[in-house]
C-alpha cells in the first residue's frame, strides 16, 4: 500500500459556544490541514496521484476558511457577527466548530469535490478511482490535532 500526504496551512478562527472557559471567546489558530490518500498500486507516472490534484480539489474550500471565524449557528452572537462580518463568518449548523468537527467537514468537502474532479474528462492530472482518502488531520496548535477518517 502506498500513501501520500499533502499539508496546507490556513489561518482561521473559531469560538466554541459550549466551552466553559476561554475557548468560548473568538480566537484564532494557524492550522495545518493534512490530507492523506492511499492506493495499492502506483499510476502510470509511478505516483499515488499528483500532489497538485489535492490542492486543486480542496484549495477553494480551504481558502473560504482562511482568515474567517467559524461559529455555531446556535451561538447567541452568530447573527450579529454575520451581519457585521458577512461571509467571513462561516456557519456550523447547530454544532461548535471544534477541530474534530472541522476535520470531518473538510473530509466531507474533499470527498465530494474529489468525486466531481474524477468525473471531469478534461483533467490534466487524472485521479484513479482506487485512490482513497485515508484521513484528514487538522492541527490546532503545534502540539494538538484532531483527525477524521470514514473507516
């Protein structure tokens, strides 16, 4: 089995409305997002896939999180924050945007966008159907991460 991992860094904030301490206030992190893929065999170019595919597939979505504030829609401050800051407030429907939740949301977005990419006949870098997502790991700090994998 072969595995690759692409790491993309973003600056993003969140506030955790259910947290009993400081994390309930807006704060930010330099987050590393690791996207790990695997395949049993290498492709015709001797790769699992080209790393460019990962960036192309998830780049726009991660850009929407960069320099944003992720907020639970049930948070009493959500409506006001959205009114003032618009699309830079990213809604999380009735759940706190913890690092665990963020890992799952990024996984789901990547999986959806990857299927779209695979179905495009004009892709410069083809993506074989047997390449699968192993996990999405999101680093909140240099010593703390959460990951999501569907298996």
